[in-house]
């Protein structure tokens, strides 16, 4: 799943800068909590949903 397929309803959205902890990761990690209260992480082209 790419970020453009994300759930439309967002309760919160944030941005984590990862240069210090993950120097080899060029893209920041985007995260938000969706309407189902699941935490969704976007890491590069990969999407992780933490239920």
C-alpha cells in the first residue's frame, strides 16, 4: 500500500525525523492514527499498520 491509498479519516498526523537513529533511511517515517485507532507507519514505500 502506498501513502496515497491511506484512510481518509485522520484523527492525528505527525512526522518523525530519523536521521540520527536511522542514518541509512533517506525518507522520514510518517505516522498517524486512523479512524479505527490503528497506528499507521509509512516507511519509504512500505506501510505498516499497528493494531
